[in-house]
C-alpha cells in the first residue's frame, strides 16, 4: 500500500501502538524517516511564530533556497512544531526568508546565491537557540524523567510504583492475597480478640 494508516489501540486496558513501515517511494524517501527529521539541528527561539520562504523554482539564484526547502524545511517543521511555515514560489526576483516574531518584529534573511548548508548555519546563528539554552532544557528534561519520580506520563516515566519490576501489582489489575487486605486483617484481629 502507498499510504499507511496507524493509531493507538486499547486492548484489555493496555495501550498498544500500531507500527507500520512507510514505503520507501518517491524522491529521496529518506526525508520522511524519523531519524532524518530528528537530525535537523535548527531549534528556533520561542519568539519565532512564522517563517516565510520566498524562492523561484527556476534559476541559479534560488538553487540554495530550493534545496533548503527540499531538505531542511521538513527538519525545521519537525523540530519546531509551533512555528507556521509558508512557502511563496515565483513571486520575487531574489530569494529570501522572513521570520515573524511574537512582538511584531520581522527578520529578513537574504539567501540569494547561498547553498542550503550556509542558509541553515545562518538561520541557526541568528534565530536558533543557543547551546547553553539547549543544555539547560536537556537537564530539566532529564530531571523530569528520573526513574524515581512517579506521576502523570506527561512529566514522569512511571505513573505508579506497581510498574517497577518486583513491586506488588495494583489491586485493580491483580487481586491482592487476602492476607494483605485490610478486611482480612480486621476480621483476624476481631476473631482473636473474642
């Protein structure tokens, strides 16, 4: 099949994820793999809300911009899902990028006669998150994903202590032995007190 449909399935209270391999068809299908999408190194600052790419589909001036759109825009979209990206083809004589920031400011980047790697490095230098900020974000992520923390899956690795191997399972899933229940202990004490 040329298109794979997948989703999350619940079976007996457990959440299972359906994994279907995408077919490797079309031009450069490697661009659609998660490994490739995650390898993009441009994490834009939080102030960037919209990116517009103006380029021409023909001509030597826009060659780098075309390759940037083809190879790097999917990575930028994957790494920055909160950023709206708009393409304008064949509307201007020279290619450029325009970034719209949350305070209303616009940043214009000329990409005429630059190759796509130079464009990526330039965008990373002016509007990418700094290495120090990335390290701080990574440390806070590691702090939240410490194996001793329990809570909602959004913040922690485990929701309950019963998910740790060797612990007593939740009574909702597997009934406890009657010696461990409060009713049995109370009845035992009441029976021995008589």
